[in-house]
C-alpha cells in the first residue's frame, strides 16, 4: 500500500487530505522507528493499520490532532520541519501549510535548545587545560 512519501520519494510528506481538514504526515513504507518516534514527539498522532493475517507491511501514518484549529495545525506542521531536517530527513510540505515566521521561530528555538544542551554537557563544564611540558 503506497502513500505520498512513497510516491514523492521523500522521508515525510505533510499535506491536507483532500476534501477534509485532516493534516497527514506520511512516511515511506518501512520507515525507521526513530522517524516515527520523532513525529510522535513533534505532536503528530500515530495511526497503524495491519493487514489481515499479518501478511505484508503495516500501513503507518501520522495526523495532526483533530482538536487543533486550522492555524494551530499549520503551526504544528511548520514547526516540525526544522527538527525533521536537522535529523537528516527530507520533507515535502506544501505552501498552504507552511508559515515562514513560524519556521524562523522554530529554527531559533532549535538553536537555543542546542546551545543550552551544549552548555549543560559535562564536556562543556570542564575547563580546557593545556598539556604541561
């Protein structure tokens, strides 16, 4: 069973399902668990359909939570992009779901998290010493 990520050759295809308000984040068939877990962490809800008799791969997709407004869904989709790109995934998101200002803020937030994490790491806390000799 194919999906948009399979069809478009991307790791994630984020789109609004035709004739609905549902926003999907499709991953290719057999996507790695880390990618699926990252989409979970980013606020998408995972759905799985297993074939009858467990023959063939399960069909897994993510959706934006149904209780979100159109604007909140657009923010969720846009905010996910920098984290997905930073993790090394290719992402397709159409213009109607992309907000440039939200994207910039998400990039700034991601940078700030990295700086905070680097400052808190034990390696960063140790002073640099020159070898004696």
